[in-house]
C-alpha cells in the first residue's frame, strides 16, 4: 500500500524535456488555459494517455467482450463532454490535451463570465466565488460534467459580478461621444 506521506505520482514528465518546439507548445497551452505550472499540463497529458490506453486495449479485445466494456468507457467520456454519445473508439483515440483542458472549471468560468484572463478566473475559483449548484468548488482543475455546466454561478456573497459589469466597456456611449464631437466640429 505504501506510505501515505509519499502518494502515487499523478503525472509523467515528457521524454525529451529540452525539445524547443515542445517547450514553446507547452508555454502556449499554459497561457491559453491559465495553468499554474507545467505539472498541471503533464497531469492532463497523463490522464489523456490513460484514457487512450483504455481505448486501445478495448480495440484489441474480442467482439463480444468489447461490446460489454466499450459502452462503459464511452458513457463516462460523454458524461464529461469529451466525446458525443454516438462517437466511436476512434474518436477517443483522436482526443487532444486541449479537449481535456477545456472541460476544467477554470476554463468554463473564464468563458462563461467573461473574465479578461484565465488567471482571473482561476483566482475567482480558488477564493471561493464560484458555485456549482449549491456547493462551492475551489479547485480550478475540477472536470465539469455536462449536467453541472449549466449550474455554474457566482456565490451570493461574491462581489465579482458587479466588478465585471463595471469593467466592461460600454459601446453605445462611445458611439454617441464620437457623433457629438463631429457635430461640435461642424
């Protein structure tokens, strides 16, 4: 079982960590999704490789055993929104790490509420301003299911919605201001 002080590692580092193209791609992904460190990206890669390994092992099974076990994997992946209900194991093998990262709570909050950066959304999640249904979730890497996605909202005591409204640029007054200045000039 092992010592509880040393839990099992949840990620694997890349085989060639000094590859320039890989480093640039990782940095772009980190900035796009607002990840704290490359370890979070490596966790997503490891989780995706685990899912793809399950799909490959299902493809190697006999047809009658495969018909039993394939719906279990497909149902779990469609529940979190990685694949659609009518997709096949080939679709699972074609999954990219961006598909998995786009199902994180931090990413969905950033898109839904219009934060300027994904790091602002991460801070809102960590500080307990985000609720899913009736419970606060302060884990940015929480994988949101399709059922939970429509129940994401701000906590009642949060003041972030008013702050977001005050920082949004108002397009209508700018247009009025431009027309007023042209009228004054003529």
